[in-house]
C-alpha cells in the first residue's frame, strides 16, 4: 500500500511534467497544425538560463519568473524569425525547420554550458511530506503537482474567460473569419508560441531537480509528453493534460508492478502507448474525430 | 465631395494570375442599400472580398473618402466594415455567445457590449435559446442569424452581405431581410448586398448593379431594374 501511494504520487509528479509538455504541444498544434519537435529542447534551454541566474546569486523564485518571462519573449521571437518565414512552405520543410531548431538548441546548450550534469535547486523543502497511513512522499513531487495544476488553471481561466484568450482560440480555429472580426492573426500565433515556451520552461525547471540538468534532459520526457498529448487527444488541451497525468502514473505503476518492465523499459511503455493510440483510437480518449467531406 | 460611403473606381481583382474583375465602378451611399446581382461566377463574391482586402486588387477603393485598397483585412474591419461571407464564416468550434462576443473584439468601449448582445438576442430569439450551444450544431438559418448578429456586434457603418438567402427556407429569408431592412432604417447601417435571388434583393435595395463575368452590365435604381421586364429576363433570368 505504501509503495502504491508513493508510486502514484511520483507518477502524478512526473505526469504533471508530461502534462505541461503535452499542453505546450497541443497549443502549438491547435494554432498551426504542427507538432513542435523542439519543445523539449526549448524547455531545456530555458532551464539552463534559470540555472545561470541562480548560480549568479539570484534567489530561486525571481530567477524562476525571470526565466518564464525570457522564455515567453523567446517563443515570440522564434515564431516571428524562424517559423513565420516558412509558414506556407510544404509540411516536410516545416518539420525539418523544427528538427533544425531541436538540434540547434541542444548543441548550443552543450556548447555554452558543457555536457557535465548539473544539479538544479528545488524551491520546495527537503523533508518528506507525511501523508495518510504513515507513508512519506518527497515534498518536491507534491510541489510539482501543485505548480502544474496552478499553471493549468491559470491557462484555462485565460483561454476561457478573457477576450484575448477567446481571440487566440478563434485565430487557431478559423484565421479567415478571425480577420473579419479584426483579430490580428499573426500576433495571436506569436502569443501562442510565447505561452507554449513559458509552459515548457516551467516543466523544465520542475523536472530538473529530479533528473539533473544536462542537454539531453528533455529528449525522453518530450516523448512522454507526446504520448500524453496523443492519449488525451491532440486537438484537446484538457484531454492532453489528463493524458499527461495518465502516462505518468501508468509509467510508474507498470514499471513497479509488471515484472519484466522495470526501469529499463519504462520509456518503451510510452512508445507502446503511442502505437496503441494511433492504431486503436487516433483521436485519443477525449479528442473529437474530425470528419471531412470528400 | 460625394455622398458615397464606398466609392469604387476601376476595380480589377485576380486570384493568382487569373483576373476575374475587369474594371468595376460602383458606389454605396451613406445609409443606402446597394444590391450586386448576377449569375454564378459573375464575380459578386470576389467584389465583396476585394473591399475587405482579401484578394489582390488594382484600382481605387474609397471608404468614407479614404483609400483602403491595399489595407489589411483586420484594419479595414476596424474602420467599421462588417463582412458576412458566403458560407457564414461562423466559428463552428465556439459557442453562440462566444461567436457574438468576437464580433465586438475591436470595440474600444466595452460598456455597450452587453447591451448590444441583448439587442441581438432580441432580434434573433433562436440564438437566445442556444447561447452556450456549439455554433457548428446550429441549423442553416440559425447560423445565418449568428453571422448577422456577429456583424452587428461590430457596430459597423457598412455591412457586406454575401448571399444571405443561400440555402434557407423562404420564410426565414423573408424574416431575415425584414430585420436587415430595419437595421438599415433604424441604425443607418449601409448595406452592400450580394444576391443571386434578384427579386428579393431588388425589393430591399435602392440601387443595384448587375455583373456578368467580372463587368458591370447594368446599373440604376432598383425599382427601375425591377420594373423592366426585358432587362430582368435577359440578365436576371425571370
């Protein structure tokens, strides 16, 4: 029972990270129809920025928010400078641009900060939290879940109840009609990228204390995030978040209780999920099947 | 100094390298209703799109005396031009109320929005009953009402209506035209009305232009065109 609760909480914590990445992926997918393969590397790069700030003496939370702000601006710049010029290019060209971004971020991070693994501070106290039945879980895991849920709630509120959030949703769904009500679609796209980059930065800073900071930190995690987004439904932000949490919990429970999986094959669980979803229910658990008239 | 809200001179428009409008001249007066008629493919929809900066154009388009050819759609809209496109252009994934609120997106003063929303629901009771419903699930007539409502939320000076009667039952069309006429009379919104249903349009409009393959072949007061049987038969088919 102890083990189950611990694995559940740990699963929810990593699930929160996957959910954040899944949400970033879905946001860009909804706005552009594209999967941002560089999302993980962008998050990793943001985390290195935070590391630099903290190492220079800045206290954690100011560094955290400054990093989120820089990532927001960075996301907008990437959309304007890298993505906008290839807007109307064939799909394959755009995919290559994304992969190029991935490689550039990864290499530049390794070049600036070297490939030496670095520890990253957690803002949450070190002592474990006592839950029911005397089981103890790390504070950081609980903190990650709380932060993730807070970010999700903020975004939900923004998209659902503010005029700007409504305009962004409209621009993603129907750019032509959006122009007809005066929405500047290009700006909405840039904003979407900024938001996605910010969410990714939060995910990176939350996971770094657990897996330690190095340029390859996010590559596996992006895969989990992708699995979560697919499982929940790539067109559905709420579903993607749920999918992320589900993948996190599944990964931990399968790794613990299914004998032959263990730690080595955990990543394989993510890949199996992806394959199963695409085979059995491509729209995901909560996505809508889109029907096109031919 | 003219009385025209929209003044178009020598309008050419093309899709890529294919030219579809060949030098149109027409006007829309302040508070007036102008009909643009013609058969399928005559260039009526392209004309409305040209006014909104949605296609490549040559020539002069003036709105309230100011050149707007070459301006981006979003900026033309902010001058007070509401375009209800063919196919309605509703945001099918959003709710009825969200669609209407989007119509008010560019308005600087938010106080009037709630009141105008109530007014739209007043004009179109079926929408009031379906505020939270997803727009894509509405019937054709309801979607047309929604498209009109969204245009009204802009508080426009001019509305461009592209085939509002398309695919709708005659009773609904009658009601819709009645409301549109009311809005023109009470709020002074000028209307540019593209219609294949010439008889309906000529009843509502005060002047009309007939297009044929990208050119104006006939123009004049609507009553005059309506009364000329020979003209009606050769150009409008009835």
